C-alpha cells in the first residue's frame, strides 16, 4: 500500500514578525517583586473599598436586605425569616410547609413530588 498524499500546499506557511516588548524579555526577580507588590496593594485597596461600601449600605438601610439564598439585594421585595434557622430569605425563595404552614428557606425544607404538583415540607414535618 502506498503512502497518502500530503493534503496541504507544498509551499511553507507564512512567517509572521513577532513584536517582543521589554516587559516580556526583562522578567528578572526585582521587576517581578515590584509587579507583585503593586498587584497586592491594588487588590487590598479594592477589597477595602468594597467592604466600606457594603458596610455603608447596610447601616443606611437599618436592616440587611439581602436574601441569604439567592444573594440578591432588594429594597422592594419583602424578606421573611425562616422558622427553623432564622435566615432572611425573599418571597421568591422561601417555601411554605404544607402541614404547619410556616415559612422555611430551601435548606430547611424538602420538596416532595408525590402528586402532580410539588409540596414543601419542613424538616420537622418531613421526619414525622
């Protein structure tokens, strides 16, 4: 059996010029330490600003308006406390137990799909 033919053109591929900058060539330890120190200071400054921003927002509203389940901040949606773990969850995230009819977060409730529609049970009612 003979060899397959070479599927590409017989001419060589185009050669491109590559521009090499000084920062690519001069990667000695001193330069890398400067870059590392600058990156660290920028990261710390950003984290500090973010922390001050979130603390300022929580203090101005008086109470935390962040859903513990979906982590969304909302001023218009009401938050309800989970009857089991006391976490605040928004009305879109909490489940109402079919037996005791109290509000529970998704971590403290179990969804049952025995019927056509899913029913939520709290951990206490699910065990009994």
